[in-house]
C-alpha cells in the first residue's frame, strides 16, 4: 500500500464522464471523475452516492429543486433519489459509493460506463 496523491491521479486522464477507480475501502470504491455539461437523470435504488467537488462547481438537479456544491464541499444523494449532475465548467469530483453501484443506475444511456478503469 502506498500514499495516493489525488491531484497526480487527476493528471493521468482527460476524458470526461468516465470515472476512474483509485481505491477500495470496506466495500466502497473511491472514484475520480472529470465532468462538464449535463449527465442524465438517474437513481440508485440501493446505494447512497457521495459527490465531493475538488475543482469547479457541481449542480445536482432533482425533480423538485437543485443543490450547488463548491470546491471542498460534498453532498450525499440518498438511495432511490433521482438526480442529474450538471457542470457548467470542467469540474473534478471525488466520489464514494458501494462497489455494486452502476454508473447510470437504472438508466442505460450513451454515456453509461459498464466498468470503471483503475488508475
């Protein structure tokens, strides 16, 4: 086991909406993602999903409102809650979620990734 430098991991990739797994902890995966634009509305019936903004700004849209998450802040979307991540500028995210979590939850879209690359 070695120390993981999050910024060095972000420097390893440029693709957006393609999460990268950087670690596993007690059945949870630690994921980095670069995003810009709009994702799809989706939900995870059995898993909560934590979004932490490292750079940029994330808006999580819900059917009844939205929340803005700034650098150094995180928000946990409870299981079963439909949400759509939106980033007007390139945004870097650190996510924690169970290993069983599917990228786009119950929705299959062009942007869906079936498995996360490990970096």
